[in-house]
């Protein structure tokens, strides 16, 4: 039987936290440049040994998942700055635009994550951003600006999948990155328009 | 050095083709019931040994990819029966509806494929169905029924991702399978409506 885990001193715990933060930062940066970035490369960029890295993230999949979670968390915090007041359709346009900038920066990291995580897990990691979109979509549905014949969660899923589709299309060379924000916004606003209503020009 | 590959007799070649067909049919059936179906299970259902199976598909990922390709090819052939003449919007409605029945039947197989193939590869395997949708979308754009401010390939990608989103949402328990076809059709037709035009009721 293994003995009791030795209590870590506050100094060792602070070291571990510093290492984890450095590893995650290095992983987000490396995977945002190259979806195939190796664990060794990330350990080196973080200034830690491979053994230390594996002590925190037992395999590359865990590291990729933690890097995506970290990027989403940072992005979610950055989106606090988006003004969601006033006209709901315009507010959604601003949120789509700012969210897309973040997804676009992380296209390569997203590709790495798609290689190791099922789509459901990737969507679950977006719980924070999803909740924010959900609140705005609900408001638009209550105001009658967005359609009510489709469920809130469906509309949120449509926005999520249209943005990720844009990332895939750019990666495949079928979409000009400069057009993506306008294409996504136009598509989402049209998809949310109530039956009988006019699609925004 | 290995000797020259022995020329296969017509009989042995016919055997191999029969085995491959049986393996693919068993793989499509097994993975459509359980995304985690094992290679042994599939070999057993196909009535071949594991060694024979591995001779044709060196690893499980190859087998999953070939099973998805086979299901898409069969589905693509089945969609020949869909009437694409007449009113373009109604024709697209019929195509979306029939395509969704096929995607829905293969939700579990799609989930298996998403676990081993990047989204770009999955979309590439849909080249046949994609070309069919593309022809119809182009016609609608030329007629002014579908929007022209977004590219044909973007609109096709939107339909693809909205359908796959529905599969993911059902798998996650957030969407009632009975509602999916109506939700997808309503979303796609709204997304394709030209700016200033009315969303179909």
C-alpha cells in the first residue's frame, strides 16, 4: 500500500502553480502556431523539464485539452468588454465579431483539440461563452427580434457551429480570413430572423 | 529483400473483394449502433478472422474512415431519388430532409469518425453529396432565391455544419430527434435568404 501523500509546503505548491501557468501559456502559444506542436517543444518553451510537464499533464491529449480550456477562459474574460446593451441584434453582431477574433486566433489550437477531443467535449469547454450567448439570444427571443420557433440552445449551437465551420473553411483554403467575420455575422443574423421577418441587409 | 508480390488469382481476388465488402457492411452496422465497436466485434460480424481484417485495414482508424466513406457513398446513391426540379427552395427543403435522415441514421458512426478524423477529412469524404448541394445552391443564387453576398462554398459549408450540429445536439441530449429535420430546414432556408428578403414561414 502506498503511504500517505506528503503534504506539500506552500513554497512547493507555489512552484507547481507557477509551472502549470508557464506550461499552459507555452502550450497555448505553441499550439496556436502549430497544431502538431510536440510536448518537448512546449516543455522547452515553458522552461520546465519533460518530467515536470508529465507530472502535471500525463499525456499530450490532457495538455491540449487544458490549453484549449485556458484559451477559452481567457477569451471569455476578454469578452466582458463587449457592450451587450441596446439593440439586441446589434449587440449579437458585436459579440459574434469579437468572439470570432478569438476563435480565429486559436484556429490552429482548435484543430489540435479536434484531433483529440470529441465535438461534445469541445462544446462543453465553451460553457462560459455559451452561457453569455444564451442570455443574449433569450433576450432577443423575448423581444421577438430572434425567432422563437427554434429553441434557444439550438440557436446557440448554430452560432457555435457556424463559427467553427469558418475556422475549418479557412484551414481548408476555401474561405478568405478577411471575409470570415462578415460571413459569420450575416449567416447568424439571418438564421435567427423570425419566419416572415426580413433578413438584415 | 522481399521477393516480387505473387500475382493473385482471379479467385483469390474475388475472395478479397467479398471479404472487404462484408467487413465494410459489418463495420457500418456495428459503428452505427455503437461508436466504440471493436475491431474483433466487426471481424466476427463479417465472418472473417482478425488477421484477414487487418490485412485489408491495418488499424481501427482506417476501418472507421472506410466505413464512413462507404456509408456516405451509399447515402449519396440513395439521394439520387430526391426530386431536385421545380421551386429551388422547396427542392433544397427536400434534399435537406432526405440528407438528414441519412446523417441521423449514421450519428453514431459519425461520432466514431469524429474521434479519429479531423473535420476537414470528414468534409472531404462528403465530396459527392457536397457537389450535389453545390449545384442546387448555385441555381438558387442565379435565380436570386438564395443570397449571393456569401459564396456558394460557404453556404454549402453552413448546411453541412448545421446538420452535423444537429447530430451532436441529439447525442448531447439537447435536441429532440423528432424536431431535428424541421429545425435544420428552417435554419438553412433562413440562412440562405437574401438580405432584405423574408424568411420562409
